[in-house]
DNA sequence: GCGAACAGCGCG
DNA sequence: AAAGCGCGCTGTTCGC
C-alpha cells in the first residue's frame, strides 16, 4: 500500500535546520541514490513529513525527537521510526562495544546537555572552561550537513563495533523510546480530577479555601503530635526543630526519618507518621498539583528518555514516575474506553538470569513467580526471604537480613551471581561495565580516582584508606546494579516499541468526544498512556481491549526473544483489563 | 536575597 | 546515614 512505482523507496530521510530557521531534507533511497537537499519552510514541515511518511515510512534521521516530534504530533502527524542522533550519540560515545571512539569523541557539539541543566547556572561557577566554547548540542540546532556527518560517524561506529547487532538494536530501541515519550505526552494520562479530589478529601479533609490553609485532618494530626510532645508551638516541617523536640521527649533518635523512628515507641510517633504521610500527599500531589497538571481530563508529564545513567527514563514535571499508589484510582479511562494494565513480574532478576545464561535461575522463574520458584529449589525458606535475597544480590547488600541471605543464592545460581559480582569487582577497581545491548557506565570521576591514589601513596593515613575503601565499595554497588537495571531498561524499551508498532495497525474506532483530549493522532486508536520502568498502561476503546491485551502479552515474548534469542527465560506479565487503575 | 545542599519520602 | 541501586519533588537550612 505504501509502494509508489514512480519513485524509488526512501529508506531514510535526514532533516536539518537552515540558518534562517527553516528545514532541509535529504532522502536516501533503497537503490543507494539520494535526492535533495529539499528546502522546507518551517511551516511546511508537518506536510512534508506526512507525505513522505504515508508513501515510504522512512527512518527519520534528526537531531532530536524531543525538539521536533511534539509539533508534528499536534499537527496530526505520526512517524513510524526515527534515528535520534542526540540520544544515539550519547550511547555510542561511551560504549565499550565501540573500539574506536575518537571520531565520536571529537564531535563535541553532540554531547547532550542534560535537560535539567540550565546553562546560565554554570556562569556563576569557576571559569574552568571557556563557556562560549562549551558544547551545547541540545540547544543549537544541527544543520543538514551536521546531521549527515554525525549519522555517518554513528553508522561507522556501529559497523566497527564488537557487537553491531546489539548496538543497532539499542539505537533503534532508544530512538523508538524518544518517539514514545513524545507520544505519551501528546496523548496524556486520562485523569479523573473528581476522583483525585475525593481521595484527597477522604485523607486530608475538605479542600481549604486557600493553599495557605492546612486541611483539617492534617492540622488535627499535627495538633496531636504537638500535644504528645508537650510543645504547642512546634514546627513539624522543620527537621532540626522536630529532632530537638523528639529528643527532649526522651526519644533517642539521630534523625526524624520514619525508618529510624519506627524502632522507637512513643505516643507522639503514631500521629507523627500520620502527619508526615498526609503532609507528603498534600505537598507533592495535593490540590495545587491537580490545578497545575491536570487539564481537560489529562495529566501530561514530560518524559526524558535516557535521562538516567542506566538508560532508564527520567521525568520532569509533576513527578510522573513517582505518583503515589493511593492516587492510582484517579487514572481512569474515558467513557467507552478502558485500560489494559500490565507489569512485568520480577523483571530485573529475569533479565539477570537471561544475560548470565543461568539456567537454574531461568528454570526457577519458568511458568511461575520467580521468588516462589526459588523457594521451590529449597535454598531459601519463604518468598519474602527470596525477594530480600534477590534484591540484596542486585544492589550489593553486605549486612543485615539481606546480606545474610545472599550467599545462599550464590550457591544455587553461580552464573547469575558471578555476573553481578564481576560487575561489582570491575567498578571497585575503577573500571567500566556495559549492559547487554551496549550502554556503558560512566567513568570513575576525578574525585574518586584521587581518593584511590591518595590511599595507595606511602604516607596514606587510615582515614585515607577508609575513604578510598568506602567509595570503592559504593562504586562497586553502582556498577553491580548498572548492568541489571540498564539491561532491564533495554528490555522494557523493546517491549514498548513492539507494543507501539502493533497498536499502530489497529483500526480506528468511532468518534468519542472525551477521547479528543488525546489529540488528533491518538483519539481514535488504542495508545500507550503510561510507562513506569516495568509497567505500561494502554488506553483503548473498550471493544478492542482483549486484542490489545494479546498484543501486550505477545510483545513481552517478542522483546525477550529480540534481546535473548532462544527464549530460555520467561518474561511473565501481570495483566488486567479495567476502567480504573487500582492501588495494588 | 538568592541558589545550592540537605532531609525526607514517593516510585521502580 | 538504612543494611542496598536508580531517580524527582517539596520545604527548610545554610552559605555567599
């Protein structure tokens, strides 16, 4: 349906900015020829992309999806695939799979400026560098020539790498993720503001007339704390003051955090925990949050693909990745629509089993809850202990309950444990580790290396050695976790990308007024609405939900086979079809 | 008076 | 400062 005999198929099409602020494009055909550059006035971009997309669905090669795709989506234009030069550069310039990184290293204008970093904030710092010479890849639009030469560098890097197949997968997955992040923002999370208000009112009391007023139940909990501590004017929101008051009341604590206070018993503590819980809900996700973030039945967070060193997404705006479970019932499908909610059971341990080729661990998770499967091997007594042990193995616990249980795991799952122990060992020695598909951990920073060399100097003090030892261990825990967390993020991207691909071919449904809030591209089709590391929610016309659920399930199997051919490890989903997300 | 740093807690 | 990883957000404290 897409083939057009008059023109050869377009494989990929690069876009760049002109100095005048317009675009130009160069199309690369299947027969090896190229056409262009074609000038595109900025106002014609959506039309140009829509036409080429309809006829050829090329891979769009552009500087940054975050910079162009939101506008395309709001103009009603969806694209099938892209190559996000900025995100891919970030991966390749660090990847240990790429033997010769000199060309990428020299392309400093492509270094991504962290989205959270405000360049002007750096102005006040010491003048270590000439700020005008600093790379500002994210802020400076790339020309077509820039984009083409960077694309060449990146393909050369992949082709010359030790794992071109894996790296290609990673770049495709990362780029698909960039499209999905923009699409999630465009579609928005269907959010029931009235339900959110009911949840707040039930917990905190009726909405106060002004943000400055404390809700009744929060104020009441505060009053009970002050009474129990015999300090009627105490400010509970100031940790130093609260700490002094707690100690004055005879509670021997070194902090005001719940984990430590939970060890003590005092009549003030129950009300204090209640106060903290309510205060957190009000300040992080109270009525002010609702007013600021929910419009027309949608919450639109900003996702930042690759925002975490491990490759996980970050977010900014409203804390999309930290929505408290109590608010989940506010996530509600439009009338006539429903939600398909799926999360992966024990994603990280399963990823570890797959990447280490630990057949015993793979077997423990086959057709069952992995933790129960570990209990069935008779190495660990119960599910809770199995979970604590597993987390300890992946995070590097050395003491306590968790540290005590890890050695049991080491006996039954030597290959899996060998992989994470090896990663920790490399990190402790200052080395770099790499995920399955090729994302490498950052190098040890200057402070860290100095601390290590300081400790090995002839005049090193016991303190020097202690500091070096501790920071080495810390880095070991980071690299230990990096390989697992990072590979799990890669699996999740592959899962997302496959779901997205399948959903795009669903037939359009009838017009539904409330769904218009999801914008022109998504208001008539099932679409991803939420993503949280190992969980997705698809918002879908109710009559297509069963089919969507099958797609989500099949995509998990596909992601497993894509990353780990052979399918030794099951990636099990917990899947529900429901109008409203529930707390659990 | 402003911004960085910290404490605390939400999520995986 | 959790015994153990990765984040973002809010309110307070602290230093310039």
